[in-house]
């Protein structure tokens, strides 16, 4: 429902990220697993009382997950040849 309001913003955010994925020849699932690993590392740092680093790592992992979710609707564009 909210897609009609945020479609233009989503496209502006996703296209540079798609170009980065294509440049490094990465699939979205690979980046998603990397984001999950960053979140787990952040949680472990938070558990070890290194709260600032833990919070930063968790935030970066969440940003990776959000970036992947915004790119999934443009998946055919991701691997299209120019």
C-alpha cells in the first residue's frame, strides 16, 4: 500500500546499490548472509560489554538487510546486460 508513495525514493536508493552489486558480481543472497553475519558479530560485541561497537555493527547489518529488500523488486534489472 505504501509502495505508491515511496516508489520513487526506493528507485533512487536501489539503483546505486544495484550497480555496486553488479560491479562486484554479488548475488542478493550473498549480501544478505553477510548482513546477518554483521548483525551476529554486533550482538556478540554487545554481549561482551562492548556496547558502542555492538550497536554500530547491528545498525550496519540492518542497513544491509534494508538495502537488499529494496533491491529485490529490481532483481531482473540487477543481472541484465547493458
